[in-house]
C-alpha cells in the first residue's frame, strides 16, 4: 500500500490524507475543496492553477510552459503528492461568489399539490366495526386513493400510536403516482396547515433549491450554490467521462451534498422533517448522476440514457435530508440531451397550452431549443459550448465577482465596462462577451467572420494567438495582467451562438414554418437573464424578431419544478410534454450542419434574416 | 449504571454480560439460549426451572414452594444475577428435539407464480429508436405490466450493464400487486429456468420454511424449528404482553432469526440470492411481530390489529436473507384472532370453491374454526388454551423426544404407551392426553364431568391437587419421578376441547345449519395430524360424523402459503377469502358461553350429539 501524506489546502485550511502519488486535483475533490476545472482533471483546460509548498512532484508532461512554471504555480491535476504539502488556491482558480439565477415566475394562487394532506376523523373501532387500523384509515380516505396504496413498513409501524394519540383524529399525507398511490406520512391531529416542498434545479454549473409553502403557494426561501461536481469537470461530457472512469459514486455524493447544504440553508424556520415532497428538474446527465445511474451511454451514439422517466422514489433513497418518506418527483426528460430541465422550461412557459407558435431557448452549459404549440412540440439540443460560461475563452469566467458583465464600445473603440460587485476586473462573463463582440462588430472593428480589421489603434494588438483586443489594461485588473479578447475567443463565441441559432432554424424549417412566424421566444437559463436583447440579436445569437415577442423567463427549470410541486395538473402536463415532444438528433442532421455553417458569421451569412442589424453596423 | 456480570449457560456454554439485577430468564432471552416459558417470564407457569451456581439472589416472592427450592432448582424468571453465575438448564426446561409438522398437500402441476420471469430480446437502440434503457425494457415487457412499474433505484442502477452484457437479451422478474406492478430484478441472458420461492408458516410455537421451485412446482427442501420467541412466552397473549412491555424489537429479531436460520437450512443447493419471492402465513399476532407492528390492541377489546392486509414489502424491509428486492407476500387475515394462517388453511382446503358445507378446524396454540362453502364463509377463534401443547398440564409437553404420544388403556386400567423417539418418558403431549382421557373415560375410570371414579386401583391415587392417575412410575421416567395425570389436568383438557367444539357448534347454528349437514371437516395444525379420530370424537373434541368426512390436512397454513406462491389465482383467492369471511367475535357471544358450558363434559351434556360414543363407554 502507498504511504499516506497530509495535504493542507489554503486559504480554507482544510486538510486530507491521501496516498502518495495522488494528484492535488484529486485530493481537492476528495477534500471537498473548491477548485476550478473545465476538463475534469485531464490537463486540458489550465483552470486548476495552484501554488504548492512541500513534498510534491510535477508530472513529466506538465501542460504548462516552462515560462508559466517559473511563476511558481502549477496545474493541480499534473502535480502529485509525495509527502506533506501545503496547497494555496488563488481566487482565480475558484468560482468565487457567483451570481446564480434564482428568480423565476413561479406563483400559484390555488395550489393543488401532488402531495396532499387530509385531516381525517376516523370512527374509533367497536366490536361491530372492528376493521384494522390501516383498513380503517383507508376507508376514511375513501376513493381519493387509487386502490390499495403503497406505504413503507415504518409508516405502518407508526400508525397505531398516531391514531390513538388524538383520539382517532389524524392527518394523512399521500400522493398518487400513476395508477397507484403512496401513503407518505401519518400524523396525530390536524396538520394540514403545514405542507412544505422543495423545488430543485440541478444544473451542470449551479444548483438552486427553493422551499415552497404548498398550502399558500408562497416561496419561503431560495438558496443557490455551484454544483460541487464542478471540480470533476465543468461540462456534461467531462462529468460523463469522470463517471465512466469510476467516479460515479463521487459525483453522486457531491451533488447530493450540494443539495443538502442548500436544504439546510432554506430550512431556517421550517424543520427539514416537515418537508414532505420535492420536485427536481435537471438535464438528463445531472439526473443520472443524482440517482447514481451510469451516464456513459449518453455520450456514445445513439446517446441512450438509463431512464428518461425515472420511477418514483423517496428522499431516503435519493439521499435528501428531508422527511425520509417524502416522494421525490423527477421531471421527466425526452432524451439524453433534452432533459427534464427543458420539460420544466416548457411547463413554465405555457407554450404547450397556447395556439401560437413559440420557440424556447435554454442557454445553459448546453443549449436546448424547443418549438411548438398546443398541438405539437419538437425539441433538440446543440453542443453550444461553454463560451458563455467562461470556457474556451482565455479570460472567460462565470458570472462571479470581478467578471465584466456589461460593456459599451464607443466609436473610437474606447470601452466602458462594469464588473459584478464593482471590484477590479478578473475576467469576462457571458453577457460581457456578447456586449464586447456586438460593440466591436457594430463599430466596425470586427468583420463578418469575426476577425479584427487592421484599424491602427492601440486597443488591438498582436498576441500569441493572432490579434487581440485589450479589454482592461493590467492597471485595472486583479493580478496586474491585461485582460484581452482574442480572435480565438471570438471564434469560440461565434461557434456557440451559431449552434444555438442553427438549432432554432432547423426546427423552424423542418416544421415548414418561417422564423417570422414565431410569435413568442422564451429565453431560459442563467445566462439569458442578463442578456442585452439588441446586442444578442446583433451578433446573430437570437433571431431578429419584434422585441416584444421575447420573454425572459429566468430560471425556467426551477419555475417548472415549482409548478409541478404546486399543481397536480402541471405535474401531469410535464409527463405529457415529455411524452409528446419529438426529439430531433442534430449530430447526424445534414440540414443542421448547413445552417450552422451559414451562421458562423456576424450576425449571419444571410443578412436578410437580420434586417434590423445591418443599418447599425459601421461599414468597415 | 448497574454493574455488569457474566452469566454462563450450560450445557451450551454460551455466555452473556448483563446488568446486575437482571433475571436469569431475561439473560437467557438476550443470549438466545433456549429456555421454556409459557407465561413469558412472569413466574406463573413454572416451566423455566434451572440450577444456579455463583452470585445470585432469589426474588422475595419466589413462585416455588420451600420444598421445591430445597432441591436446588429455581425459576429463572424469579432469580437475579448479582455477580458471575453459571446456570444449568436441564432437558426438562427446553423444548428438546421436536416433531414439527411440515407435511402438507402442496403440489401444483402447472405453476403460474405471482413472481413472473420473462426472457426478453430487446431491440438494441438506434438513432431512430432511441428510447432510454428503462422505457425500452418496459416496451418489450408490453402490457403484461400494469402501468409504469415500481422499481428500486438499485435495480435501475444495474439496468444498463445488464442490458448490454448479453447484447440486449435479458430476463425481467416482476410481480403485479393490485393495480400496479413491481419490477423486482433484471438479469443478463435467459434465467427463466431458475425461479425459487419460499413458503413460510410462522406459528406461535413452530416456524416452517419450504423452498419451492416455482417453475416445476416441486418442493426442494423443508426445514422447521421452534419459534425462538418461545423464550418470551408460549402463547399469543404472553407474546403481546412481552411486546407491549418494550420487547417488540426483541420479538421481531427472534422470529426473523428463526426464519433466516431455516432459510440457510433449505438453501443448500440454491443460493439464497436466487430466491426472489416469499409468501408468509401466520396468525395476526405473529405477522405483527414479524413486521415490528405493535400488537397491543389485539389483546384489548375490541381487538384491533394494525393491519389485516399489510402492504406489499420486500425481503430487505422484512429482514429476510434472500434476494433483497424479493417481494414478500403476507397472506391476509380477517381479524386479530383469525389471521392469514386460517386464510391459507381455507385456500389449501378448497372449501371456498365447493358447494358442499365444510368445517375447518385449526388446532394450534390457539383454535380457529371456519364454516362455509363457495357462497359464504364465517370464521371465529376460541382461546382453546395450551393444554394440547403441554401448557396447563402438570406433565404436559410439546410433541418432542420423550413425550408420550400414544396410549391404550385396558379394561383393568393397565396402560400401554409409546414415546416419541422411543426414549424413557419425559411427559405427555397432546395426542397422548387425548388417548389417555378417552381410554379412562371409555373404561369407566372417569365420569362425564372428568372426575375419577373411586375404583380401588393402585393407578388412581390421591395427589396434591385431588386424585391423579399414574401414567408412568418413576422407574420408567427420565428423572425417576412418576408422571401423573391429575383431575386439574383433565379439567384443562376438557375446557380446551369444549371451546373448540362450542365454536364449531355456534358457527353451524348461527348459519341455520345442523352439525350433520357438514359434509367435510378439515383438520389443520400440527396437533391435528397425530390425532386418533375415534378417540378425539369420544371425548367430544370433534363432532360425531361419519369418519370419511374427516380430512387431515397437516400444515394447512404452509400448504396455503405455498399455493399462493405458486399460483396467481390462489393468491387472488386468498385476498377474496379474507375479504368475504364474516368474523364472529365469541368473547361477547352468549350462545357461545351456553354451548361451551354444555360441552364441558365427556363427550357432551347432550349425548344424542355423540351417538357413536355412548355404546362404547363402560358404565360406571
């Protein structure tokens, strides 16, 4: 057996003992210490830089250049523990205090939650009416239960004392699931005034937990955090790889821990034991990891999940620290890449109930698009790429403190920007990137292909990867180094926006519609909420439609999960939406490849598609 | 905290540490050491005699006489540990090697078990047929499942690997329960040739486990043992008392241990993991204790169980060491004193499907009687008392080695007897008692009231409790002391047989029938099998009907449980039988009290009811 060595992480001071030879990255994951990584510890993304003191060894093939190594910071994934070490994790290698989208249009005036509580006055038994306790309670519940309900042995064990504590007055909590029912909880007396549930959005990057009062429909409290799985890779594919390489249990533990931490955050005045239902929306991979289901086949053609509609389960089985018998509803998904989060978006948008044609775009770590109305729905997913969340962009970062989130480019290419938290700049987040590229394009500094024009200005300079635009000089940044936007960065952003637009265009065309027929565009996802609509249209990310047709929904997955928790009808609609949505696989779709290629320009090859943009652009 | 002291039990040598002040009886229960007790450690039955050496203390009120105490053996329930002690448990204080009834008419030529195994050839997924694994398997299973089935998360977690191990050939095990189904297990390839299940009879005294091949219907192996709960009291009432006084968890553990020991006995060539269903029949209290349900209210008027028809559960929840997801079917009961064992008896007898009027008598530790046909069923229970199982009879014992099980009384009151195992006599079991009393009555030594006539013979002598009959002189017994039958013993046997006969008579009368209308009498229960029919009729235990109408079923509860395991139709019939049986509560029934009083004679007050007996009796 390998010798053990102690690793101390700073500034948190957390320590862990690991086998000699373990990478610092793995040690950080095990210790639960936050450390950025896009690639999941494969030495590809360069995001896990740390400073190390003590007994360590660099891998022979270390992804950093000699020059970078001389600065004294190394990639944690290519540095191995040999003896006691102290590891300093700089701010730039953690997500920081993030802005996580928790706002959503939930609201439900007359809740009719799937988890029903009914106060019963059960007639006490006599020699002539000698039904057993359970059968007596079921008789009192009457036909509201579908057939004999399922119940856990533990609930049955509690029943006789519960019945007799308040002289056969009791409250039953139950839920119908499909053709049967489940008796969730029995309590003495009338507790119908208390019915709490959790709506949970498990995103690849962020997790949001919302405590709802299911009696009034009110939001009690909302809490959000980064998904602790981030340390195992930032996108869905690197998580699947991590799971396939023996990390499934770790990933499950990390997301359950994230949720449980948020549960204790929201359960301030409400004991977690009083939370007796939960509804979870997430993309298919996130749901797999949450349930400990092997996601490997989602990555491989033909992209098959273990389940799109996982069977009902309890909080106990799921590992959630609420009432152990609380039913946990998983919003059903449609495919490996159109998951329950999109179903929840659709339910929250209401597009599945309206006659008019609507488009729904969820811009998260992945991009998903749904088109349809009350008659039909068609959905697809595109690997939008992580550009809008800080990936594949040299100074890209998530919407956290120090991120440039707004920027205005003047006609002289002077720049006004503001950062999240008003601190010195640390990088550029998604909305900042769109503002910058839109501004540079409109002011003529970028051509249609996203290349810098030669404008003889100090702001555009040659860099290691072609030309680059200086967004913030070293004097304005946290570490004294200039923040720049490179042509490679712009190419990646254009690929991302092109994929999203092409996906929408393919859906519209394949259904024999035109983009201008779309009466409503619902924008969901953390990123969408901070978007400047005009600028997003000017780079061709969103279609050029009348602005009043756009609806920024905020966190649609959370809103949809909350609706399913509050309303039996919404929960039933979610099942119907997932069942009747036609899934279009774009990875093998020739029309998509063609649309994508046409979209790899600012705003598009076909300028007629963006009539409002052309007049704004200063000709080069 | 009380000091701890070590107790060593001999001859087993088992030791346990208990708090000073603990009774030896409690220490034996905790240590799992076999020790007789009818009353459950209350100092009433005098069956837990032991010899003690070391540091102990007798309770001030010790139930034994000074004379008995001087022999050096004390009651374990009234002797407390003060320091290290050694406790010798004589043979006479253990059940010994018993005869447990495991024979039953099971047999099922064409099994159609509730637990179905289906081999599936699932079409592998393609881009055009991209259903998820679970939905794909459910589609292949088709409409044989009722709606979306329940399945455990663990089963779902296994599914992707199972599907792909044999190229999408797999076997699904599932069971319908009510309006829904449960997917129990998924395996690669075709395993339909292997389908094993357990039929289990949990009796108050004995537990029988039978392993069945559900494909062929064959019995693979049967094993039986005394219910380890015996050390906590021998009858249902003393078990309920023990449970009510904080002993529920202990009782549950003891019966689950008993079953699991027998499971490993029957699973010799079949791995216990391959046993994927079980069906359990037991009286209502035994089922409560097995499931950890508080039985207290069964003892109190109006005698209400927690559940007569417990919800479906898994082996994992039940604590059975077979496949953890194996469904455990509990044969439903009718009331606190007519349990699932009686339902199983009825199913095994087939009386619920025949036009002719039939009577079913289950003589176990309790007595239950059912009357009916294919149109109606009426059932009741009577506290028959433990006389036939050795309780309330001075030299009574269970049908174990050394028990007098057959006896013939000659006209000179000379006695021929034989013991179980052919050993020296240790006591008298139920069938021996009936033979003796019948013989003494027929030969004129007993009057109708069960009192000894003054016959001036050496065999009848005065004793401490009235006259007594010497069954075996000290020279023929294990401990050198004579085995006798007292008038008090005979009174207790008469009370027991009177209760059973009166119960049957009340059912027959209340339905407007006459005893001679009964076309079939099914006798179930361990005791019934060893019964001499003519002698049982001569004392008035069984009605005086043509002998060919009697059917000795053996262990009907086991047979019924096996049928429910082998046949979906039988399982459905069991539910119907329990639901449509009318329960008659005898404890408040005036007609029963009157019938009981009339039956407290040999064979009955009304000799016309026993026409075949009178000619045989030598007039006194």
